[in-house]
């Protein structure tokens, strides 16, 4: 694959990305000074993708998140996303990326168990033998389900990017994840979403390929 | 297709969406009181999708935006997106949704003309006879290209959702769109992005089906 920089693959795209990175750094330099260089790269890319410097204040990673995630990503382990928008944004990964939300088995499971399709999709992934990094950009119910499956020993999770968005249940689900031993990245409060999730995983993929 | 409410299709998803809508309304009620009910629905869905009430302050629609967009959407006209993440988020549209950013012809065009792939993708769409609503959630260069093509009479655009995100060129491109006669929705400043774009077009699709 051609080398890229923050998703850019043409000279024009590269110039825009480089200039943006410089502006982002000037905005969040002080806030990220205690982070490792990898953690800082991830936060920079999130702020670049959202144009919202507040993410430098609310993004939290467990101390083992980067190492565990990089190990999984560089070994080409699976990536599991909650919705197809997140999957569509991960465009430079040689490994498998799964999203079961539109899978008929998940739809049926949701109906039978009276859970959301996003939660049912996580259960299906566990049954299918998923092993790797979970990336949740939308549904708190998916994140709760992942914690439940890991606790029950039913899902082999290397790390979780848990950044569901919304005023109902998102903040609570992220707070709960931050209290587990699962290596994680979360955003505090209601904010988060697909661009945050995609920025975090794409940043890890780039770091594992020695590109920032 | 099954009726949905803000993307939810199960009882659990519906309840979460309904509660979220209520919270969103309480947060932005005052800010949206001068909008039409359709405009208000669109802004509510954007704030629901981002958990960021600031979008009620920075979202701007031309007075003809809702009518022109609804006409196009209810006639099943084309939707054109700049990146595949936006396309992936539009999941209830019976018409065609196009995204040419990974099309080999766009990649070649970008190289030849030294423009971004996102801009080249817009040119390709025009050549392919696109007619409908343009939805740009990421690339300012794509938005500039659409304005250029419309001005030249080379692209048949009914309305533009122009919400590219970023610190380099995004705000300027949206300001320029707001000064054209093209029916448009923009967000002022650097903020915007794929969830905003997807929320706006999905809201219009729902309104055209008499669902909010």
C-alpha cells in the first residue's frame, strides 16, 4: 500500500493534513504534554478529525491501551466495529474488519432477546470467534454487551476503543469501561462518535506501520 | 421498509432515541425557536448525533434548502457523497447513492490534474450525469469543486449539504457556499464532519417519508 499521512494520499491532501496537524498541535500542545508520543499522536488525530480541541480534554487511555492495541494491530488481529460507518472509515488495514449490525442473525437475535441490534452484533461476533480490537463509535448498548461478554470469558478482546456518543447512556457506558481492566480508550461525557473512533484506530494502524 | 425513528429499528433503540430527542429539545429549544419545524428536526438530529449543542448555533440553511432537498429526495434523485463513511451512514434511501473517491478514474484524474481525490470524485460524478443532492462531510476541496462545476453549468445540483470539517480550508469553503445561490446547509467555522452530514440527509429522508 502507498504510504499515507493522516489519510492523505495525494500531494495536495498531504499538504492540507500537514498544515492541519501543525494547527492542532498549537491548540493542544499544553494539554497533551504528559502523554507518550503515541498517545499524543492519537489525540492529535482525533482533534484533526473533529476540529474540536475539547477532545484533548476528554480523551482518556488506560496505560496499557497503546501497547496492547499496537500488538494486536501489528499482528493483523480482527477489528470489530459497531456500525458500518466506522468500518467504512478504516481503509488501510490488511486484517479483517467485521461489522454484524446488518447481519440477519444479529437482527433475529435482537428480536428474540429484546436487545438492540448493536448489542446483538457483539454477541454474534463473540460466537464467531472474534479476537482483537473492538471499535465502538455509536452504540452504548454495544459497549455494555462487550463488557458483559469479556466478564463472562466469552469474548477475546485485546483492547476497546469505546467512544459511543449521545445523551442517553453513552457517558455511563464509557465510565464503566474505564473502571474495568480492559485496555481502553474512552471520551468522558456524552461526546464521541464515529470520527473519533475512526481517528483512534487509524492512528494506531499508522503508528504500527511507522507512519504518524 | 420498516418505519424507523432517528435510525432506531428495535423497541430498545426507539426508546433511547426518543429519550435523547427529548433531552436535545430541552437543550436547544430556545436557539431553534425561529426555525420551521422541518429545519428544527434537522438541527435536532444533528445535535442528537454529535451530542454537541453548539451545532444549534452554527448550523445554517438557506431558505430554499428544505424544500429543494425534500423535492429531490422524494423524487428519488441521486445522492452524492464525498467519502464512503458518509455513504455508509445513509441506510434508508431507496434511490442511488454515489461515492467515487476510490474509483480508479477519480484516482487517475487526481494525479493528472494535481487535485485531491475528493475533488476529482466530484468531477467524475458530473461527467457521469449526477443529478440530486450533494453531501460533503469531510473534504473542503470537494465542496470547492462542486461550486466550480455548478458555476460552469457542468453539474446538476438540487441542494448541497456542505459540512466539511477541519482547520485548513473548511470554514472558508462553507462561507463561500453560503454566498452562492445553491440551496445549502452549512456549519459555520471549522466544525462539521460525517455525523453532521449523515444526520442532515437522513433527517430529510425521514421527513420525506413523514417520519421525524
